[in-house]
């Protein structure tokens, strides 16, 4: 049996630093201005008003949407031998569809069955952000979050469900406003044991209740 404690001693949290691909804001601003001009949108100084700053704001907005934050993944020894489901529901998801570079927005429900280590609940949201803030497809995002937690936390099982509305479906094409896409990935016991699987899926769709948790 492998031991997550070897990878994550309590006094040495893992620093998670997203890849730094290098953001060229001046270059992005120039490209945004050319892109908008090609679409017939006037943004030069002669146009006046707030539109003169649109390329700069557009470049900064996309840079923010595509830049996850670093964080410390601190885990704790499961001294209580807690073996029931830990679930964080309603984690905000903000990502960008890689096909049209339009946002998709929704919520993620992320849970795991602890092994030898437990995780601060806020870190589940950090992992979602780590993979969401990049050009994505929802199916891949769901699997990446689950696989990362399975690898780094080594729980007995992991479950991730994401519900999102895609602007590429709402604002263009079929224009199906309000349509949600739901994807899920289950690993370990949450996939293999029917009762654990049913419990997880039931909890991700039931009415939320107020609960206390670790940060």
C-alpha cells in the first residue's frame, strides 16, 4: 500500500505553481485591436468614449481568465480514520471553451473517500481553478480534476461532477439559453462500489445544507 504521508508531511505543504507560459499584454492588446477592427468595431481614439480602451481591457480580461493562481496543497494525517465521503458542492467554475474562446460558467461538486490523508476543503476549489483557467472542454476538465486528486491525495475514491452553461451554445449557433451540460468522473471505490457511487451522485443533486468544514 502506498502512503500519501511520504509525499505530504504535515509541515511541508506542496506548492502548486501553474505553468508560466508568458503573457504578453502589449502584444495581446495590439492583437485585440486588430481583431476588433477586422470585425468592423471601431476602437481608435477618434471613435471616442470608452471604446478607445477596449483592446486593453479585452487583453487583460482574457489574461485573467486564463491564469490560475498558485496555492499550497496542505494535507493532514487522517488520525480519526475517517472513512466516509467528504464533498464540497457548488464550487464556482469559470473557464473558456477552446473551440470558440467564449466562457462557460457553472459549478463543480468534488468529493473523495479519505485514505491516510485529508485535505482542507478550500483546496478542492483551488484544484478546480487550476484546470479551469485555461482553454478547455468540460469533459477534459472534469477528468483532469479527478485524476489530479487521485494522484496527489491517494484517496480510496474520487468523484467530480461539473454543471455548466456554455456561451458558445447560448450566444451563437443554436442559442439555447439556459441549457446546462453535466459531466462526471468517478474513480476508485466511488466508481466500483454501487452504494458509494449512488451516495455520491445523490448528494451532488440534493438540496444543499449548511455544514462546517476545514479551510
